[in-house]
C-alpha cells in the first residue's frame, strides 16, 4: 500500500463508527493519483462534515502528501450502495 493510501485510510478509520467498512483504493493515470473512498452509509456525515469541511480537509491533506512525493493526488468519496435506490444493509 502506498503512503497516500495508508494515510487516508488511517484518518478515516479514526473518525468513523464502522472502520471495518472503510475501503480505500488507489489508481494512477495521466491526471495523477486518484484515491477512492468507500464508507458505511451511516458514516458519510462524519466523512463529509458540516458544509463539506471534513472532505475538504481530507483533500487538502492528501494534496500535501502528494506534493511531498511530486504527485497530484485527488480524493473521490463514493456514495454508499443503496443511498439512491433505497436499498439498505
């Protein structure tokens, strides 16, 4: 696992109630590094934060980690499965 991926996983697992549901994946393409984050539906408000402030902070920290490694790092937070369709766990 790469440092940026480990970093975001560590932080997110520390703030959610269901850390076992946290899944972080990493993809590299011509645009840079894309970190994709999946969390339990009930943890989304903690990850996003009030007015999106937590998500903005996570993205800022990831960019700093990326700059240290000369890479452009972006974070995508996926909607939990079932949010749109009404399915639950």
